[in-house]
C-alpha cells in the first residue's frame, strides 16, 4: 500500500480506463478526485471509491478550459490540501478514415482535449507539485502514437503527448516530479464491445494483428499506472510504456509467412 493517503486526480475518471485507474488507486488506499465533463458517470466512480473506504471528490471540469481546470484544482486543494498524483486520461477520438474523408472540425476538437487538456492540467497541477518538490504525472497516450493507423488527427496528437511527457520529465527531473506516459493498445472498453455488438468492428480482425491474441482490459492499464506512480518506479521518468499485447512488435512478421 505504497500509495496510502496519497491524493490523486484522474481526468476523465468517470468511465473506461480512467474509471479503472481511479478505483485501482483507491484500492491502493489513495484518495481520488474525479474530474470529468460527465457528472453522472463521475459520481458512479466516486461511489465505488467511497465503497473502498477512500475519500473522493467530483469536479465537473472540461480539461481543455483553463478556468475550469483552475477551479477544479482549487476545489481539490481545498478538500485535500495537496495533490500527489495526476493521471491525464481524459481523451476523445474520431472516425478511422482517410484524412481526405475526415471532417476538419476534428483537428480542433481532438487536439483541445487530448493535447491542450494534458498541457493545461500538467501546467496547473505541475506548479503545485514543483512547489512541494514532489509529484507524479502519468499521461495516457496511445499505441497509435507509435504505429501508423488511419487516425490522422488522434495519432499525431498522442505522439505530441509523448514528447510533452519527455519535455516535462526533463524540466522537473531535479524538482521531485516524475512524468511518464502509457501507450495502451486495443482495450476492451464498453465502447469497443458496443462496436463489436453492432458489427462496426470485427474482433477477429483486430486479434489477428495482436501477437498475444488477447484483448487488454482497462484494469491492465491501471496496473501499469499504479506501478509508474509507485516508489518502485522512482528512477523512471520521461518514458512511454506500451501496454499493447505486442501490437507494436507485429512489424513484418506476417510477410515471412508466420501467423
Ligand atoms: P472513454 O470514452 O470510455 O472515457 C473517457 C472519459 O473522459 C469519459 O468519462 C468522458 O466523459 C471524459 N472526458 C471526455 N472529454 C473530456 C473533457 N474535455 N474533460 C474532462 N473529461 C472528459 O475513453 P477510454 O477508452 O477509457 O480512453 C481513456 C484514455 O485512454 C483516452 O485518452 C484515450 O485516448 C486513451 N486510449 C484508449 C484506448 C482504448 O482502446 N479505449 C486505447 C489507447 C488509448
């Protein structure tokens, strides 16, 4: 229970990967503030955290808006006094189509949440952490930042998150603040399951490109996040940890006739 009594902020903690990370932190006996635009789902995660015996706080905050992030930070500091852990998880995506068919509006929409959001939250909470000379930030990037896929806005923005992670890690290396990223592969979230159910995606096609032939669960990303937040990772900063069941190792294996 290395994270006992630590105070964590999880952006987009109402659902999916963020919810799994928030509850995993609570299982490690951290107190967890959930910042989300969806108040209802954030409250559901908060109820789970309370059931685990930990304190929680829900802030309705759009991470792409600096005044909203300022307000959520003030509320969190007022409630807990300080912040030890920031999980920059809130993110949105867009249809997987050619750039020629992708509406231009996604350029602003996705970069606002997935990059600007990480920047604004890291800048605001990072200031508190640097002031206390203590803190850990984990940014949720994506394996699409490392392997080209038909996501012409989302993937380059997730690559930018990796570079921002390295820049902040270097900037704050002597200031007691570690900054790392996780690059999740295909995660079996309710969203992906819904796509399978509606016939929009084929699980067998996806699995044929995953060397371990298994889907990763949100709790697997939470396990990696807990490790990066822990003292066991005390000399790890500026890295991006793929949790992708081997997806980024696939390379040209099939071209040699191997399955
Ligand atoms: P999700 O859609 O299930 O949940 C996202 C959460 O973020 C929701 O609670 C939503 O309300 C919240 N949110 C959205 N916009 C927000 C904003 N502007 N401010 C605050 N909260 C906001 O998503 P997920 O699949 O759990 O993905 C979480 C993160 O993991 C994202 O950054 C995503 O890009 C990344 N990721 C997901 C997968 C995957 O397979 N699901 C793979 C790689 C990376």
